[in-house]
C-alpha cells in the first residue's frame, strides 16, 4: 500500500503540528428566518482529526459548507491557514479538499476515468499524474478495479473512490460531511484507516459523522445541537462520567432540551 511520503507535514508554509490551521470566530448562518448555525467558534489544530457530531438538523453540514467556501457566513469569520474564507476564496480553495454527503462521481465513467477527470481539473499532468493515480487508488485498494464503472461499485468502494478523487491535489485540509453514512462496517473501517494514515502524515481533517465509534477516533469533538456548539472536548473527556460516548451525548442534548422547555413553559 503506497504511503503519502509526508507531503503534508513537510510543507513549511503550514503551521507546526498542533497549532490552529482552521479557525471559526462567532460564525452564524441564516436562511431567511431559519437560523442554521448560531455563533459558532472553534479551532482545528494542524495535523489533527476534528469531528462534528450531534442531532440531525443541528447545522453540521451548513457549517462544513461554509468552511469549504461553498456558502458565505451571515456573520463571523472563518480563517484557513491565515486566509479569510469569504474574502480570499480563490486562494483558499486549492488548500482544501471537500467531500459532501453526495459526492459527484460520474457513474458512467470507470474508476480510472473518474480520477483522471479530477486530475484534469487540478492540472496534474506528466509523470506526477501517474504517481498520484497509483498512490491514491492504491491506498484506497481500488487499483484492481480501475476499469470498473463507478456505477457498478459497492457503496463503500464509491466512497473510497470519492476520497481518492478529493485527495489528488493533496490538500492541506480535508473536509468530509458524513462520508461513511450507510456504508457497511468493513468499508467504514477501511475508510478510517485511510484517514488515520493521512493524519499521521500531517493532514488536517474536519469531519462530521453519525457514528460515535468514529467519534472515538477523532482528536477532538464538537457536539452540535439546534445550530449551536454545546461542548468541545476530546472523546475521553466527553465520556468521563458515562459508560460510553453515546450516553454522554444523549445526556447533554436532553439536558439542553429540558432547559429550553423549562425556560419557555416554566415546566
């Protein structure tokens, strides 16, 4: 299995590992009267995996779309590697790789044709093109399937191909929106093996997940509920007084909801 050759940690333009690479300061997003993200502040350290977990509709996808330059915040500031995401979008985009919940693979193209298409987009040609094709398809265990149509792949293989396509330009920051949702357990484990290897090589990863066993693999977690961040901590701190991470999250969310009911109705 080909490695990454420390492409990320060797980049002297990036902050040292452990210092903030992604910073959100009092970020909010409104869609008309709907408050999707409400005054969120957080920092993602270089070379770490930062996970977003929480209830459905909490605002996780909207938050990631703002970090990925897809939509602008209504207020607040997002900075990646010293660049403002809103005002310096063209400089930020080459630094990031973004994989939404429904990644746009071309079903009628083969595995090889899909990754070649993305390398065309990023202007990767010559000898480097072959190296990256071998590296990312090999790392994803997809080289034996290079001539198979993407539409004929299993769900887990499609997600790994999507990840390989996002990685071909070797971004500093990888942004993933519930990439393993609906994927079988073995494929989820293989997907996370790739993420863990990339983190070890120095890549910074911001990911949302519906699976709390995946949350355990993150360096830090932010629990979102009703458009707000309730708490940011490492997994061990979250579950320090509970049998597992799931019970800790449920207890925290129920406590907030009960407090809202009490404030509104005096119950």
